[in-house]
C-alpha cells in the first residue's frame, strides 16, 4: 500500500498528489512513468513522473480527471492509500549537453516538463520552456518550470495569459530568431504532431513522449504499439520517447480514435469499467 502524503487541486479537474514510494523514488528519472491500481478491482493506469525526492522517498504525479479511475484517484485525500504502484517504467529521456533545448508542454502534458528541463539544465544546456493551455485556469507549475528554464513562454488558446494561440506558434517564433538544437514535446498527440511539422523544415531533432493506449505496460499485450521509422515499437518498453519526425502520427491518431469509439461502444453495451482495462497513458 502506498500513502498519499499530499494532494493539491491545480486547475479544474487537474490534481497533484505526492506518494510515499521510497524504492521507486530512488530510481525514477525524467521521461519515465508509473502504473497505479487504486484497489483490487481497479484498472491499471499509467501516469508520468512529474517530480521525485530521493531523500524523502516521494514521487509526484499530476493527472487530469478524464475517466472513472482518474476521478476515483482525484477523490482520494492525504492519508489515503493506493494499492499498487509499479515503476519507474519506460526508458528515461536521453539527456546530454547539446546546446539549446526547447521543451514544449501542452495542457496536462506540461506535468512532464519540470524534471525534464531540470535534467537538461544540469547537463549544461540552455533550457527554454513553452507551455500552453486552453485558458489561464488550466496553467500550473509556471513558477516551478520557470526555475529550471533560462526562458519561459506561455500561450493560451483564448489569450487569457501569455500569447494568444497554440504552443506551435511560439515555437516557430523562437526557432526563427534563436538557435535551437533539440526540441522535446509532451502533450496531446495532435500537438506533438504539429510540433514535429514545425521543426521538420528546420531539421531540428524533435523527441515526442507518446501517450499511446496502454494495458499491461510490460511489452506483452501490444496495445501501445506505434509505428516509428516504418517499424513497430511498443511505447511502454521501447519508449515513451521517440524521434517525432519518424513517428506515424496518422496511424497513432487513428488508433486513439478507434479506442475511444470501442470504449464508447463497450460502455453503451453496459459492460463494467473492470471489463475494459485499456486506458490512455498519462490522462
Ligand atoms: P489541450 O487540448 O488543452 O491542449 C493543450 C495545448 O496543446 C493547447 O493549449 C495548444 O497550445 C496545444 N495544442 C492542442 N492542439 C494543438 C494543435 N492542433 N496544434 C498545435 N498545438 C495544439 O490538452 P489537454 O486536454 O490538457 O490534454 C493533454 C494531453 O496530454 C492528454 O491527451 C494527455 O494524454 C497528454 N499527456 C501526455 C503525456 C506524455 O507523457 N506524453 C503526459 C501527460 C499528458
Ligand atoms: Fe502492452 Fe505496451 S502496454 S505492450
């Protein structure tokens, strides 16, 4: 059993919890995720590691209440327990000194940015953060992210904070005026695809963290398969980071849509949540 040591409501439906996970906290690195199961009847859901404290033995995750399990998780409070926490999973992000690294976070995907920027900064890079959300109410951790970024830019779809528009517009403006050696994008698939389309003509290496559908998260079921450079890869064990310019985003988007349609059909048929184990990564 793993205790919830802290809980914060960051934005509408977006919550942060700090978990007492000493063994996982010792090993967790930027880019990795954990898989949790709230109770014995619960489904497994993957969540991105947002932060960790090796001394305190804690790990922080941020999630959006998007379905039954994340709503159940959001209803838990400080002092409550989660039955299973497995991890850290996935291959850690490759962090080297390359020059200027721009990390782009969209919506709840920005949760992954703090430890990523921190790692790149520690490796001696100039770190730039671009975070985007629908409105200013959906922004979180701005100060924390700013503390590990040499520069930070904010965009909101409605212009209620920072530049009005998408993160991709801010990224293109940055690329046009400054040197950029590596781009990291974490967020909705459409956003990661759009980031890759912006960076491609400039030939800037772009890594995306793929939130494909996951079931077992151990490389056994194949649910998270993605096509990268014409080869089939499993996001849970081969990723979640991949070279964005090689990812077949059309296929990924199709698979996500298919899953959502199937999920709706299954629910319409009156099956219980336990009967469908799939869940999109990092809700
Ligand atoms: P959202 O729909 O509110 O979008 C957030 C931002 O992304 C927008 O403000 C915009 O700047 C950008 N964006 C969206 N669509 C775009 C487009 N077509 N072109 C360019 N930019 C675009 O995001 P949300 O509802 O918070 O969803 C966040 C997503 O992040 C979820 O799908 C979640 O699964 C994913 N996520 C991924 C990871 C990961 O590791 N890959 C981690 C956490 C969350
Ligand atoms: Fe089953 Fe990746 S989630 S192989």
